[in-house]
C-alpha cells in the first residue's frame, strides 16, 4: 500500500544508480515496521527541467502516500530515517526533503477490492 515517489533532478541518477536509490528508500521504509512485508512501493521521477530557488541545484523530494492510521510520531520517525539515510548517501546534494500524506481507508480502492 505505501507509495514512495521520489522526485529528483536528473543528475542525481548519475551520482548513484536508480536501483540504489530505490533500494535505500525501500529498505529504510521496510525497517520501520509500519507496513506489511512486501507492500512498500518506490518509484522515481527524474526531472531535466526544474528550478530550485532560481538555481539548477540538485534536489531530492519524496512524496510518501500511506494508509491513514499512523501517529504523527510514527510518520515523523519514518521521514527522519529516510532523510537521514539519503543525506548519508548524497552528502553534497543541498535539498533533500520528504512529506507524508494519508490515504483515507473509506475512499481507497484497488484492483483486488472490486
């Protein structure tokens, strides 16, 4: 269920492989034990055209979409752990950030539910 969508400058993928970045986010999210085994989904959107504060500085931003029901502290811990790992992985990238949004159980639907 949880989806982690990584938006980043295209250059990020020349610093580390897309697979390494995906795996780091996956492993960190999985290690928190908030989600069922095998449920974490991670994908990357690299951007060729962007501006960060009117510059071409590299950036990474993760949009995490998770099912409602986790506490603010659990979500804070999740984002802190992922950003800590990415900061170690990309020490020279000036902008690394993340936000978490909740899905509503009452409005969520997937293929297996219909």
